[in-house]
C-alpha cells in the first residue's frame, strides 16, 4: 500500500511522560492532534506495548493515545488501585492533552476503565472499538467461579484461588495458554517477559490482587453499562479473537444485541489479537474511523 505524503508526514510516534496528581503516566502518542483522538486502553498484564503493531496506521487518521495504566508498563502506581481511579487518571490525562472528544478502544481491564469514562461523559465519546472486552454476564463462564466467590465473600483462601494466575507461568499463559499452536507460535516471548518484570517489582503482586477484587465492581456495573449502550447507541466496531480463553464467545452476541448497528469481525486470533492480527485490525479501525467521521452532521 502506498501511503499519501500528507499521511506519512504525521506518522511519527512519541513516548511521553505526563505528571498527573503527582504521578508519572507513560504514554505512546502518534498523529496530528487536530484529528479525532482515540484512547487505546490495554488490559492485564500488558501495557501500551500492546498497540505497537497498529499505532502507525492509526496515526494516519487519528491522534492515537496509548497510555500505560497506573502500575503497568512505565506508569507509577496508585495508592489504592481501582478501575474508577484508573478512569480518573485517564480523564485527567485527556484534559492535559486538550482532548474534548475521543474514540475508545476497549480491551480486558481497559474496558473496565473505558466504560467508566463512557458512562461519566457519554457526550465526549465518538465511538467504541471493542476487542475482547467483557461487559455482560455472557462472557463469564464456569472458570470465573473462584473469582466470583472471592468477590462475594473475600477471605485468604478464596483470594489465593482467584489470584493463582499472578505468577510468571500465569503471565505467560495470558498470551499462549490454551490457544491453537500455530497462533501461540506467533506470540513474542518478550511480551510476557516484560510484563512479568513489571509485575515482580516489590508490592506489585498485592497491587494486582487488589485489581482482581475490584474487577467485581466492574461486573456490578453491567446494568449501568447496558443502559448507556441502549440509550446512546454509540458507533461501534468489534474485532474479536475467537480463541479467547478468558471471555466466552457468547459475549460477542451480547455486544451485537446491545449495539445492533455495530460492525463485527470475529477473527482467528486469541485474547491478545493484535499480536497476530495487527495489520488487519488496523485497517478495520482506520476505515471505521473514516466512515464514522464522514457520517457526522
């Protein structure tokens, strides 16, 4: 593909560190700030590194912002990690960057953060890009039983069961556990090595345990999120890895019922879809942003 000169000129990516409430938040940015913004929110146990395969393409049609959530990547931790607190930080980040409205890329933990923003300031949301992001009970199958017991009646034994994945092996398996071998072979080992290096710092496992517990608050907000989707019907694109071992495939149907005009693509990838389908995902996202902007009054 030949990229027009006017697009090539703005496809410079930057690594930024922004101080928010006394804490340093790292972010990758790219594109022209005058173009529509897209906030790219990663999941567990990743960082903005997750978007390295799509940032260049997205920066040709948008101002792409991929932060490291607090306590992930190169960002400082919060004193009390909650997804509502993460959303506060992201809202402050957008304000410092002068972003009035934006697209939201929702993935895994990033969905818990982004949907806080969407329900708080629905008028600022230009559209949603949904990639293996849970917002309905249909995405939670029997493997969530230990975690749900922990949410209902927390105690040390239930915490151990719900957080057993917070190990090097569990971090690796976020990428390659239980997926077809040919897809697993395409994953870069550096991903989980880098993630585990961050997670193994002093106090970080306790930090992650707190987030596992707080994810129950995201689940408790499903009815509120459903009302937002029903009332607002934001433009939406789904790109979903069908071999996700964390969120059941039925979740895709719930999203499609909630947003009946949503464009949906179920791809032959895993939970970390962009590791194997970055080029395809980037093309779909670019076209979605272009079409959505063209259809605005």
